[in-house]
């Protein structure tokens, strides 16, 4: 009776599951430490906004010495009235975002699916505009808004962003290329006009791209600082970000810096909420548009 041969395992061929697991643990710990280092100042800022005015707070500890909502009450009192600036920013940002998303969708559809003379030249000009620094366009835009009598008017803030910028048009054009042309041709053969094609076929299939454009537009309009300072001269019509910058430079009270920090925290909630809502779909949508 033959004895079974003993299998001798090579030490180099052993599975390295333990080593891979150790690397994963070390990587996770390092990432958690780095994340905590970057998030810690923000946590300290949040803790400082909930501290009482006359309580001494360690700036390196995010726990308030005495919990209070006094800074939030001061932010909305008659002296600072940040609620008015928040309302102004909401009106301008929502209006500009809605019109910008619609304009970008129309422009992207025309550049991707319609054939007309000069289409390629127009798209090349849009690509060229993307290379221009934003600061070089401020003076021409201001001259145009002044000639249109839109200085100190919210339309002077909304209209320059209606086109969504060259990047928005480029992104929607690339995204529209992914929509099958055969589906549009079949709808045309059934008697659908261009408006029905755009509203019933293009828009439902371009929701992800429009969502990305709307997110970028809303973030840009909400965080706008320089352009509102140039266009709006009436302090009562000013937006939130310019007023935060103004109060940061004109501190006449001891607790003014804390009120400004509280207003900055409230203003940061919109970009943070946008990121938390769209970060799952943002990267995949951009990757699909660029691939198209």
C-alpha cells in the first residue's frame, strides 16, 4: 500500500492575507488621523459658535465652555441682520442656477445633436473662453451691465451666470453626446418637433448632467464675492458673502469676530449640504461626460 506523499508548501507561496490586512489597517488609521487633523479646526469653529460670550474658551478644544446660542441671536438682530443677506443670496443663487441649468442644457443639445453652419467654430470659441482667467472678464462684464442699466440690480448678478459659463456648456455638450441619436431620429419620424424632443426625451435622459451643472452653478453663485461687490452698491441689497467679508474688516465690538464666524458657518452649510447630497453621483457623471 503506497503511502501518500507529503506536500511541502513553499514559504514564498503562502497567501499573504495577514500582510494585506495589516496594510489595510495601517492605511485606514493614517487616513483617519489625517482626516481628523483637517476636520479639527472646523470642529473648533463650530464649538466656538455655541459658546457663551463671557465664557473663556480654549480655541483648540471644540467643546464650548458654556453652551449658548447668543452668537446666533446676535447674527439675526437689528444690528447685523444677516437674515436679509441670506435671503438675498437665496433669491440670486436659485434664480441664476435655474436659468443657467436651462441655458446649458439647450446649448449642449444644440452643439451635440443639431447641425448648423459654424457649429464647430462656435464650440472652438467656447473652448477658448474656458482658457481665459475669470479676472480678465470682469471689466467687460461690468461695462456691459452699466450700459444695460443693471448696476445695483439683481439682474446684473443673474444674467452673467445664465449661460453657465463655458465649462457648463462644454460639460452638457459632452453629456448630450451619450444620448443615442437613433432615439431622436425615431421620435422625429413619429412626428415629434424639436421642443418635444428636448422636453420628453433629452431632459429625462440628461437629469444627471443637469444636476451636476446646477450643483456647480449654485455653489458658485452662493460663494460669489468679487462680482457682487462690483455690481451691488446698496448695502441692503448685498449678498451674504460680501457682507461677511465687510463685517470681518469692520469689527467694532469684542464679539464681532465670533458673529462673523457664526455667519461663515451658516454660509458653509449650503456647499456642505450640496456635497453630501451629490457626491455619490458627481464623479460618475463627470467621468461619463468626459468619456463621451
